[in-house]
């Protein structure tokens, strides 16, 4: 088993703290039935739902929190993150009125808005570091295909400190386990970008389509056909590997961080979108927009060991709880369909629960585990 | 000058693995020297930071990073701070060790620069005994910033000759010399006046008409004359009005207004007296204003109910078969557009529908020949939105001709169809011009985008080869797309004129030429509510209705290079949305305020809402609507004697405005 990241430790601490509040020892707590709490954003409903999943009794929507400010406008909550201390949740609104999007900060549980900052065009994925910096990719999904940036926000004050220009249509936002590096990808430029998460500068770029994988020199170049169209990047728990779904290429790339090269490619039909590695580092969970299913990849063998159909079309995000038993999957749906959150049992490799949420469920984040 | 305050910033340790608590190397706090600063503009100072662990031991290997916000204070990676502008600033400090992170702030105060200059306006040298005129003092600091936060103290060197009050109003009392002074933070400006006897012996005041109704604009002309009857142009004239309204009640708003250019309008019927004053001379001119008497009623004719989803825009047209049809869109639903036979307005019949990959079909338009319909897409599952061209020559069998999403993936919110071209609002940033001469093969031929910071566009409407675009804070921008006034064409749109919106809410722009000869553009706001927090569940099926705010601005574009905002129309409890003008009649959807039919004849001035110009209002109450019994008017379109209305919560309505009947007692 690989070393736990600080993030995982904090989640464990949160669980223990919660158990303590209930006057349970950790052993007693483990004997109880846990309830897993997840937040999920619904992009076409301007709302965030709080989901509670209890393996015995099922799944339900505990609460729906409106996050739109503008009547008669869909502002598009897209990315969602809960930092390690679990005290706040952050959600991006793709656009406001007139055009620029925002990052919102809410207190968890009470779900009250406590901070807000306007960012660039369609801020999408967000991640928050232990240094209390939120890294938000301004995806600019729909604008002219010009280089965009990663916004860095000081979350205690919700002040944007920097915009680090990266590439055209950045997406995905994850830290290395030691949180010294930040990773994002460029959907149009077919690049992986590594930032120094404190100096806030681009450290390395990787051309994800080069025949010989190599570190890029100089400014980004444009891949006219963007055959990879990477949509996500997530690290292994030990930080030695990165996994990048190529949404157009129907493949997930495994990248050796030290050597900065692609070392394996996992076929992932079709249209892989988000991914996350289980805490033990053994499996990769990949959402597949095109085939509306979730792939489970055994990272030792490199084989897909399961393809689990989603409850609707357009499978979007994944968040795995710290124990690694359950993966929570957001599913968008199309047109007038509701969105959904599916729960996958990673031991049984099957969907064990599903619940409807607002339209176009996307950003999803695990909050806590409680016993009740 | 620097003020170094020795203060320790104590910071809580940030997230770290719990097993490492209390161990060496885990950053707990950053101590910054100096911990707070007062710098003058131009000063520099270098911050020094030491990172301590939970055992209060320094961590020399810790890396420290400094950041600032905005452009008023600069800090480099070594902690060197440079004060650029006045204000309260913060330097953010972050520390990194292999075991964790810490964060801190250093407050930095930069006093605003001292006042450099005070300038008094106006600046003629002569002032008349008996005359009064307000003066302004413009205060500029050393950085060149015009300061409005500094109190100005006015004084006169000889109050027996001329006085000045705390607002800068100077009054000449007797002949002599007086120096008017304005002092701001110790910096003085002065202006020497020679006060002379006034040559003004009388004021002549005339009106452009002898009778009027409420809302009519009357031009008053005031001239200061000497004893020979010659005009004294340098003599300032002050105009005011007193009124005796017919229905005076307590706490009325002013019954009339007159501006200093002599433009008068009455809100209330009654006797109004305009007063002109110049250098001690006064003239009066009274005018009797009668009620406008335009109010009427609206009768409901028919409804094409849509109750399961929310309706967006509409378009009504005469089909190629000679029957009348309408198309309506749907909002945040399942991507449908509905086609209606409205030949019998009392019985709109849905004759076909089209469903596309979208959640919102916000706008619908039809080509002039009635053969091609254009609908917009937002919320497509593949994020490729754009527009869809439909063959609607037979609205009972509508088919998709083509889709066009190249470069339009962000969602097309609004379109206009004009002479074989679609003007499509692209991602709220610009409009693209798409040639649809061959509707199966649309092609982009041009585009237009402003270059202002943060620019955005909401809608476009084309009349006589001019695109009237609504651009939020950039207001209305007129673009030549074939008129020729600026050499523009669909493939080469050329900006003609602009009127900015200080409120930043321009959502619609519609031109019309008034029977008065004036050329106006109505600039419609779309404003939400107070946005301190997210909204609730308003507008959901079976729930409570939404509410909006914002009003209509009337901008006189008769001189395109010098547009002037002259009037407004508002519904205080609601916000404006789509509008239409036929002749001198305005049809305005005001969301929760319903549809208002307004007489906009004549020159316009002031607040039209209170001038008795409202002809009729209609609020759609559908007890089984998407939100029951809640008007939410999206857009009106007058057509062949009826008014068709897209209602957000209840679908398509046909109503008829009765002829105005003036009741004479």
C-alpha cells in the first residue's frame, strides 16, 4: 500500500473526529454502518445537492442548495471541491452576467455563502491546496481558442492572487500528493501542464500527442486536430504517476512524473472524461462520457476489469471516498433528463445505488463519513 | 516615509498530516518583519520572513513566497514591496516545507498622495449684480487622480460684493471685485470676479405651444434682454417650474419638470408656471395641461398553453400558404420549439414541434419570406450549441435543414434574420454573421466584437442595414451591416455610434422613428435582484415566480454622434425584457409586471411611466401554469391587429387592445 497523502490523512482525521463527537471509539465507529456524504453540482439547474449514501439503507438527496444569482439565467455550476479540513466547499459558476464566471465559497453543513470572487471565462475545475490556495482553470470552453489561464485564489480572503497563463481550454485541476505541484491539461493544445503550486509558474509541459513523448520547450503550440483532447489529470497516491484521459483519443495515458513521459496507454472506449485512483493506488476509475459507463482499470496489469453502465447518458465526474470502497459518479443526462449520482462498489465492481439530482450533474466531491 | 511596526503575525498551521503534529519541520507560523507597513507612493521596502514549526523552532529551509493583489502594490518574489497607489493593501505570504505549509498576511497602508491642484469652473471674469451661478472645484492629487472624497471649503474675499455658499453657488451683490476661493486639504484655488451692474432689464420667456397634455414636451425659450431689447448672452438664466395639479394630494412627486435647456414636461394635468430668472429679473409663463386620455383595455383572445415547461421567445409570421403561424422556444427544458397555427387567434393550435440537442431554445426567428426558421441552442449535451436552421415553409411539417455550430459552441442566446443572413450572438462576446442564402449550407461571412475590457453582448436587431446591439455596460452600439452609412456590409460590419449605459444592464436595443421626427433607440435593462447571495427556488414548477428589475432608457439618436438619454419607462415592481414598437406605440414585456402598451408619440422627456402614457396592461394568469397564476412576460409581438405574447409560465397568448375611448363628463 502506498503512503497516504495529506489529503487522505485529513479525511481520516475528520472521520475520527466525527465518531468522537458521537462518543464512539474508532473501533465502535467501524462497527457501525457508515454514511458517506457527497456534494454534487448540477450545471443546468444552478444547484448543488448534498447526497448521503448509507450502504444498508441506500442513497438520498439530503439537501439542495441553489447557487445561481441571476433569475432567468443558467449560470452553470461546474467544478466542485472540498478542501481537506472539510469546513468549506467551493463551486465554480461557468458564467455570470454578462460573461465572466465566479468561484463561490460555502460553509459545509450550513451551506451558507461566505465568499465570492469573479474569475475568467468559464472557470471550470477547482482544487484547493493545504496552503489555502484555490486553483481554478478558466476553461473558456466556448470562446475564441486563445490561451487561457489558471486562476489562483487565496481562499481565506477570496482574493485572486494570480492568473497563470497556460494554454487553450485548460481543464482538470489536481495537486501532487505533497501539494507542491499543480496539474492541469489543455483540451485544445493537447498538453499536460505542471505548475509550481507556490511560485505559481509553469514548470513543465508535456505534449500528449507527440510520437516520442517529450517535454515541450517554449510557449504552447497548437495541435490543429487535438487528437487527444485531454479532459482531466489525476495523480497516483504516491505521486509518481499521473493519469490523463484523452477524451477524443479513447485512451487514458499513464505518465511517469519523474521522467515526464507517457509510459502506458489504457484503451478506454469511449470518450473518457474524468478519473481518480483508489487510495491504495491499485485501481483507476474512469468516467466515459461517450459510452455512459465507468471503467475500472487494474493498474498493475493495465487491464480494464469492469465497465459499469451509468444510470443515464453522459457520465461525468468521479470522487472516491478515503476508504476506497465506494466511488461516487456524477451523470449529466441530456436535454430534459435529470442528472444522477451513481455509487459504485469497488469491491463488488457494480453499481449499488443511484439517485436523481438536478440536470447536468458534473462537479462532485466527497465530504465526510459519519456514523448514525 | 516608512513606519516599521514590530508586530508578529501569528498564524494557525495549515492542513498537515496529523501524525506529524508537534514534530520539527511542520510549519506553524510565519513571522514577517516588518509585520505591518505604512508606505508612501513610490516607497519600496523588503519584507523578511521566518517560518517557525510547531516546536517554535525556525525552519531555515522553508521557502517563502510573496504575492499582492491588483496593480496598486507590487511585490516581487524576494519580498520587495513597491507602493504604487494609495489605499489599504495586503501582501500575502506563503511558506512551504516538505511537511506542510503556512500562510500569512501583511497589511500595508499607502496614504493617498496630497492634493496637487484645485481648479474652479466656470472661469469668466465678469459677474452681474443680482446673478447667481453654481461653481465647481476639481481636485487632483499628485498622482493625477481626480479626488471626490475631499471636502471643499468655499469663501469670498468680499462677501459684500459677492457671496459663495458651501455648494459653490456665487451671488453678485454689488459692484466691486471679489475673489472666490476653494480650498481642499490646504491647497487653494481662487478666481477673481469683477462684479458689475447687470445690463439685464427683462427676461423674455416663450413656449412652443399654448396647450398640451401630460407627457407632451414643450420647448420654452428664455432670453435675457438689456434696456434696448438686445440679448445679453453672457447672463445666466435659471429655469424652474411651479405647478397647481388638478388632483393634488399629499406627497405627490413633482407634477412637472423643466430642464435648463427649456424642455418642459408635465406629469399631472393642471396649471404649470415656468419661471425664468436672470440677474434679478424674472419672467413667468403659464400653461394649462390636460390629461392625456389614452388608457384602454386589453381583451384576452386565446391561449396556446404550454404548462409543463417554461416558454422563451416567439415569432409570428404569415406563412407561404397565407395562414398565420407562430413559433415559440422553451427554456431550460428539453430543447423543443413549438409551431402554432394562429390564423384564428382565439384558438392557437400547435401544429408541429422540433426537438434538438439542447436544454434551452432561447430565441426563434423567421426569414422574411417565411420559409426558414432559426432556433438557438444552449445546454447541448456535447457542448456544441450554435443554431439550427429549419424548413418551416410548411409549419405543419418542419424539418431540420442544417445546424451551424462552428465557433458558436458557447451557446447562441439571440439571433436576428435579415436579408439572407443570421446575426448570431456568440457566447455573449460578439455577433457572427452567417449567410443562409443556401440554408442547407450556412457559412460565416463576418463578425463584430467590441474591444472594451470585459465587453459582452446580449442581443442584436437589424433595421435598414444597421445592427442595433445591446452590450450591457457598453450600452447600445450601432453597427453598419449594409446600410452604407459607414461603408459596412454583412462581411464587414462597421461601428457607427454608441451610447454607454452607466448601469451596465443593457439587454435589448430597439430603434424607432417617432412621428415627431426624432429617432430614438430604446435601451432595455435586464437586471436581477440584489445579488448578495444566491437566489432561492423561484421559478420552479408549481412554486413561486421569479422577479426582475430594470427599465427602458430612451436615447435620442437623431444626431448619431451625440446621442442623449432623454426619457425612461419603468414598472417599479418588475424588470424590462423584450420590446416592440409599431408607429408610436410601445409594447413592452416586463416579466412579472406583465405586458405594457404605451403611447410614445411626440418628443419624449422624463419618466414616461407617470405621464399618463400607459394605454393598457396585461398580466397572464393561468391557474395551471408552470408557476400558477403568475405573469412572466417574455416578449410581445403585434401582428395583424392582435398582440401575441410569449409567457414564460403559460405559453403563447393572443390578446387585443381595445380602441381608446375618451369619456367626457
